């Protein structure tokens, strides 16, 4: 079986690259509904070959999420989620300016690594199982969402619904390599986004200076306080940008605001600690007469390691070993939809897609050999999990 899977992944690679080129020619930034529809249309033939039952959930202003189920004959013995996202960070017009190309082992294209190759690795990994007559007696559910790049404010509802009946999830974000081993991710750090708004009092900066209450000065104090919350030992970092406030410099600023980010949060307890710190901002006003309002939201929760995710990883590692690959387990500071899936109580293994470099930039590129490798791993991992993993 192992050799058959490896041969199939090699044979299907040209088709995958052709489809990747087509996907990378489509502008599909978050909220680009037309581009999102084009991407889905390109994936439809593969889903049809898989015999998937496709459901679409359209979110105005964002696009369409795709849920595609492959159901066995009879009652499913389990349910495995395979997750990747359809959106990118690039605005309309960018793909034409940066067309797809291949140089050596690298395929260059906007969204090639994050996360269009991930969509293809998950699809064709299962496609190989179908071609070889190895589809397991489990429900395999693809979740292809359209708003991961903005924190899955809509997609998380889909994750919550599907996680209720799922036994585990594989997430096909960009792969990692550690020496000669595949580095698979079972823990990620979370992110908070927020805003500080300051209301002061305008006054002429000359003749009525003392009557003014500078919102800019108050914001400066608040920014310094935010940076004082940095925890270098834990790797929790506060960053403020952009900032704005006031009118001409002849007027004491009556208002000011700043956006902020808190990155590197490893656990629910750290989220609670940071939220307490943020709530204290409104009570620590330095400029008399100013009012401070702080608001924030979770962009991604922490994806915390659990014994169940460790057991799921063991299945994936075993699959890799059967294919002659080495694998190791790790944590990653970047956030993905794996965090949302994990927050709903199911084990997750992430970073199962191809190795990519310079994601989110116009120099984004993905390793072609790793596309083939990770497609074979997907097939073997799904087969192993469905045969051996029991929550």
C-alpha cells in the first residue's frame, strides 16, 4: 500500500500543479466574493470525482464557505475533518501583476503556500485513497472557509458546528521542516486585536492651552503602559499601530486612537491575564479630563496541546514513518484555524501542507517536491487515523 500511495502522489503531481496555477491566477482575498466563486468552481471537478456531498454557506461581504462530505456505505465509524482556507491577503489585481511561475523545485504564486496548495494536498490525498480503493469507513469532511485571513469571524461558526460530531481534525496550513524531519504542529499561540479611543478637550494651543485636555498625550501614556505589559520570558508581545489623533498642531487634540495587537498567547490563562490588563487601561487615566475606552476581540485563541492531540499526532507520525519519512512534533507562534477547531474540544494536528516561504508577500513560493510528499502523507495519515485512532 505504501508504495502504491507514493506512486500515485507522483503521478497526480502534474495535475495538482496545473490546478495550483489556475487557483493562483484568481484574486481571492478575503471578501472578494467573485474570486471566491471562481476558486470554488475550479475545485468542483475534484469534489465530484470524490463523490463528495457539497454544502455551501454564503456570508455577505466575505464569500462562501464549502463543506464537502465523503460518506461511507453504512453508518460511519468516525468523523475526520480536513481543513484549509480559500482566501488570501492580496487585493484585486495583484495576481495579474505577479503571475504563477516555476523555478526549479519552487512554484511561485500569490497564495500558493497559504493556503491554495493546502486545499489541493487535502483533496488529492483523499483522492488517492479513492483511486486505490482505500477510502475508510469514516465520514471525511472537508472544511474550506473564506475568512481565515481575518480571524475566521464567520468560519468559526462552521467549525463549532462540525466539531460537535468530529473525532479529530487535520489542518493543511503551510508545512514546516526541522532538519530532515517534517515538523507537525500540535500547539499554536493566540492573538488579540484591539483599539484604544481617547476623548479629550480641544483648545487653542496658544491662548487657551491650559483649558485643553490632550487626547494625544493621554494616548501616549496608554501606549507606554501597553508596552510595559510585554512578557519577554513567555513571548507575549504588545504592539500598537497605527495611531492617529487631533487636528492642526495649533489645536490641543480633542481625540486620539490607536490599534493594538497582543501576540504569542499560549493558553486560556494567559488570555484571561491579558484581558485583565486591558480592562485596567480605562481606570489608569493620566491626563485629567480625558476619557479612555479600550475594546478588543480574540483574533485566534491559543491551540493548546492535549493528550488527545498527542495521540492524533502519533498516528500521523506513524503514517510518515511508513512512507519512509521522519516526523517531529512542535509548537508554532503563528495562528491558524487549527486554534478554533481545537477550542471546540477536538484534537488537531496542523501544518500538513507543503513547505512554503515568504507567505503573505509577493515573493510567496512553495516547494513542489513537498507538495508530492505531503499529498502522500495526507493519504497515509487519513488511512492510519481511521484505522487506529479512537478518542
